[in-house]
C-alpha cells in the first residue's frame, strides 16, 4: 500500500463529534419532512424515526447503556419504517418480509404499547420517544412534558441541542408561537454549524411572518430573522455550493423579498 493510499484510508475513518452528528441529523430530518415528503413517503414520520435513532446513537454508548438495551422493544418499533400497503396485492411488495407499519398512527400506537410503564420507571429519553409517538396521536402536551424532563437531565450535553430543536417544533405545532420563537432562538445560540443557525433563524422568521397567519406576526422581526438567516447561510460572505445550506439561503432570500 502506498503512503498516499494509507493516508486516504486514515482520513476516511475520521469520525464526526457526536454534537455535530446530532445537529445534522435532527436539522436535516426537519428539512426533509418539510421539503422532501415525496422522497420520504416510504419512511413516514421522518422526525420520529431519525429522532429516535439519533438519540440512541449517543445514548447507547453512555452510562445508560443497560437501560437502553432493556428498552430495545421501544427502539425497534421507532426504527421500523412506515410503508403503505401496495395498491396491487399481486405485486412483489405485497409479499415482502421486511417489517413495516401501514400508517404512522399504527407505528405510534406500537411505540406507546411497547413502552408500557417504561417512561415512568425508565429513562427520560425513552419518554421523549413515547412523547413523539403520542404527538402523532394528537397529544402534543405529553410530548412537551417528556421533552422538558429530558432537557432537565441533558443540559450542557450533546443531547441538549436536538432536544431543543424537537421542543421548538412541538411548540410550533401546538400553536404556542411565542414560546416556539424563543426556543428556536436558543437553538440558534447552541448550534455549531452554519446550517443549524440558518435553519433556526428561518423558523423564527416564519413564526413572525405576517403571511403565515401566526399569533406573533411582526414584519420587522420576520425581516430581521430572515436577514440573520441569510448571513448565517453565507459563511465567509460567499454563497454556498448546491446543497441544504444553499436551499436555506434561497428560501430566506425569497421570503425576504415577499415581505
């Protein structure tokens, strides 16, 4: 093996820090859920699947490893894809042996059932997964309660950022716009990537955008948030190459132009 090939292999094995992995995982899941639903249709509930697996990635190697393994049934259900039954019962997909759920609701019900009383006697992070499942079933307040509990134990760790992102999204879905904007502001402070900061600022702008019909509509605040998103999405004052960051830049600029 040449020295150059050896160096390339070593570079390929470099792993990202857990906080960067979590940031990208959760931010991209929200972006895909909003803009790539046609691509993700076979995996319904992107934020629930990726959220569960993202938390497990760190949780599994932490001091809570034993309890994570004891809750394997919950993670198994969370990680199972949602694949609607094929229209043609004679198609090969109809006879697939791949485990799946026909609807997001069915998976959420299975997650709750698998947990049993686990959230009460187990870990706060299991509660987050069950809370996300209950949100799918229409219970946002239970989701927020579990997120608050988890944040109480995750402050200052790599899990705080993704948990705050999920909380901000849940608050927004529950119609608590002012609280959601404040939470997205915390996400922007904690984010260590340009994408994470830009995404948080775009979400704040959306909450204040008069065109969205939200409860905290304020054109001046929306403009300021979008301008900050544009700045965050242009590291070095240069437009990024094609990709998620470039998409956010285009999105923020377009919304600014329409205010």
